[in-house]
C-alpha cells in the first residue's frame, strides 16, 4: 500500500505527521469520493512528486474515472484562480476588483461530478495555495449547499497534512 510507504518515509522528527496522515486518510468520515478527491487535488497542489506518485494510484483506485479527472481539474483551475484572486485581493488598488477577470473557468460550472465534491476539492486546494478570497467563496457555496463545518474542516485538515508531508519529504530528499 502506497500510503504505508509514504508514512514509513516520514522521518522520526515528524512522527506527528505520520500519525496525522494515517488519521486524516484512514479514519476520515468523508465518503470515499470526497476523501480521495481531496487527497488527489491536494497532493497535486502540494507540488511534491513523491507525495503525488504515492497517493495518486490509491486515489485512482478509489475514484471513478470522472471523479479522478474532476479532482485533477480542481487542482488545475484553482492553481490559476488562487494566484489571480489572491493577487487581486492583495493589491491596494481596489480598481482591480471591478475589472473583468477574462479567464476561462468553465469546469467550475460543469465539473463532471457532484458540484459539492468539486467545491470541496477546490476549497482544499485553495487552503494549500493560501487564497482567502477563494476560501471564503468556496466555503460559502458549501455551507449554502448544506455541508457541515465538520466536513469543511476535514478537507482543510487533509490539505494541511498533505502539504506538511510534502514539505518534509522534499526537504529530506535534499538534506539526506
């Protein structure tokens, strides 16, 4: 199992990450599609070849082909949107907020899976990429759809653990 290999690669000084990785994936209350879509989208967003190569096969085994593609789409579109909207928000010139974005985002309207799942994955990717505007926007959509805060928090717990594992393993690859 690739998850076990990934956990065993985590150094002793980061044993909390090992425990948390097993917990957020192995003990999650999320339905399989929400869980593994979140895992895949955040593994892509974390930009670690090691983490992605270990987790993607398990995600693919637990997702339909449509959900696998949609999770990849969430990571792709949010990598663009997070940079665009975070920059727009951080600029002191409010005029940028009134300008048309002019970027194609059709996949958000028609992701090929349940919209709530896609929103959850987009939210989790936004947590890794640190875009407050996107986090607020996706959280509001999820809450309006009746998603509990526990589910939303589960998504950003997964994002935080996968990001931390990616940083740690990539650092170890350089420092070893």
